[in-house]
C-alpha cells in the first residue's frame, strides 16, 4: 500500500473489523516463522483457515494499525478487490467505505484467481 492509499489517507481499517479473511497455508507458515502461533491467529470455518478476530477485530490489528503489515496475507494485500460468486465478477467490496477510490487492476484479478484456486484446493485437501 502506498502512502497515498485511501486506507492511510482516511485512517481506515474497516476491513479489519469482523474479518473473514481466508488464509493459505503459505500465509499461515509465513506468520508462524515470524513467531506467531497458528492457534492464536487462525480459526477454521467449514474447512477453511481464516484470520481470527479478537474483540471483533483482526487478531493483528493493534491501535488501528496492522501489526504484521509487511507479512499480511495475500488476500489482505489484494483487498478491497474480491470475487462475488453470486454474479461471477470481481468487485470492490461493499464493506470498504472508500472503495470508489480504488481500481480493479487486471494484475489483481489474476492474483485473486490464483489465490482463490489455492484456497479451494487447500480446503478440499482438509476435507479428505
């Protein structure tokens, strides 16, 4: 995120409140290597690993800032670009109050496609 990011300009962390951010195994391993315990920052929902919430906000949100910004999960890096399964399109998440200030770059679509494929594959493997 650059210094001119809407998130920074507006001191916003709405996406970190009641997060449902899915995690890949590589996201989890990277955070574990940084000294965090998997059971501290993850929850499993229908076989999918997700960021845990503490008191309604992401485990890593400290004083309104991401405590692992440089190590944040891929989904956090791509946000607010999300894939809406109902309409089968990439959109800017309605949860983001500053979504009008973002653009959906084709690079983000490709990265998000790969991320979703990886998450689905890992979730399927957990169900086996």
